[in-house]
C-alpha cells in the first residue's frame, strides 16, 4: 500500500519536474519583438497583396525542443520568392498545439502583412 502511494505521487510529480527542462537537448528561438513598416514608410497601393508566413518550435516528451519560432523566420517565409519587396502593416499571432498533456507541443508564430515596394 505504501509503495503504491509513493509510485502514484512520483507519477503525479514527474511532469511537473520535467516541464520545460530540456534535459537532453534544447534549441529554440522565441519571438519577443519586431518593428514593422507602416503604409507611410513604403509605396503602398490599394492592390497590395496580403501574405502569411509561419515559423514553429516543437518539443517532445518534455526532453527535446527544436525550431525557430521567431518573427524574423516567419517574415522570411512570408517573403520567400519575392525579391525587392517589404512587408508592412504586419500583425502576428501565436498558435499552439499540444497533445497528450504536452508530451508533443508545436508553437508557431504566424505573421500576416501586406507586400509593398520600399
């Protein structure tokens, strides 16, 4: 009976002890701030297209984390293949998907903005 209680307490405490520790490997970039251009800073036009870019961090079993979920990576994805263009009027969102009490987690920065010429 005493052994069952100890095992139960250990299993309850295990996720708390391991959450966010990155015991084996951690390589994560997280967004903190990004300066965006405004329509006044670029040659904005009414028909400028709206584009979206996404960058993600992932973690597995509370032990391994990897990815580049920063603003710069999301902007790079939004601008991919578009030479001499600039994003303006940018908005960002955070999208989180977690499965099995966070054993697998995917956290993404989603950037939406208009394409203009500098």
